[in-house]
């Protein structure tokens, strides 16, 4: 069997995803101005092309996190469960993005909590509480990480949360005053979704960079389950390899 090698070029991945984001933003604006394509490219709706793109991007982030967690566990590195748990969080976020779970909680939470204004979209209350708990839980993890990885992870998180929660609250305040349509809230939605996707792209790039720095030339063996693929990683000529650079 010939050797299989997969090279993950961060620059190509980053640029490709960035171009996709630009195309989606332009398509959203064009469809909003012309009225063509309906809600297919609406950045603020579920079950659309942008929503699918965001959901898939979250799965990519989740897969990268799980990969790092499994490799960290194999190398007996500290905090390996943190990688896996964060991967599960991104799987949930992907599902939420696909079906709009948080949207279903807005009305009942708004009524129960009696909130309005910036909290008119009441789902942000439990989500921000969960985020606060997650930040506290992950402070030791971030302090343990190499500084460059920790900084880029935090930057990606700030960008994403600024869109997902920050701009969402701005839009909620506008909506609470009865301005459900118009240039203002439309602009907020574009900025919101752009920041979300940009944060996910930056995070994926940071994860790949972390892999490249932590495990240069990482090789992964794909076993067929017959017990014949138990050689050490990289020992066989037909071992598939994954390289992030």
C-alpha cells in the first residue's frame, strides 16, 4: 500500500475560509438590496447557507479540539480533558446554529426573567452565565498553555463573543424599541455574524498553529481493527500522516 500524506496548510485554509466569509456577506447584502434569493443568504436566519457554513466551521473547530485532546492524552499532558470538553461545547454550538435552539428559549426566558432592552433576546442571560463559568474553569488551562497559543485563543474568543453576544444585545435593544427592520438593525446583523465567523476562523487557525508548534510532523495511524496496525506511530511505510503548518 502506498503512503498517504495529508498536509494542512494554515494559510490556504485561513484564506479560503476568509474568502467564503466575504462571499457570504456580499451575497447577503446583494439579496437584501435586490430581494432575490429570498432568505437563502440571510446572515441572521437559521437553515440558510451562512448558517450551514457557520455550523460546519464549528464542527471543524470541534474536530481540531478533539484531535488535540486525544493526542495530549496519549502524551500524558496536563489538561487533556479540557480540550475534549471544549470540543463537545463546539458540537453543541454547531447543533444550536443549525436548528436555533437558543431562539426557542427567548420568549419563555424573557417572560420568566422580566428582562428587556439589551436583554430582550433573553437567551443571552444563561449563555453568558455559562460562558462566565467556562472562563473561570479554563483560567488554569490558559495559564498553562504556551503564551502565543493562549493569546490567540483569547483573541478568537473575544471576537466571537463580541458578535454572538455583544452585537446580539445591540440588536436586541433596537428590536425592543420596535425597529425590527431597517438599515440600523440590518447592519448590526451583518457585523454580528461576520464577527462570529471571523472568531471561528481565527480559532481554527490558532488550533492548527498550536498543533504545529506542539507536535511538529504529527503522524496519525489509521488502524483497520485486525490487530495488524499496532506498530508505533510512523513505523510503517503506509502510515497516513497529517501535518499542520
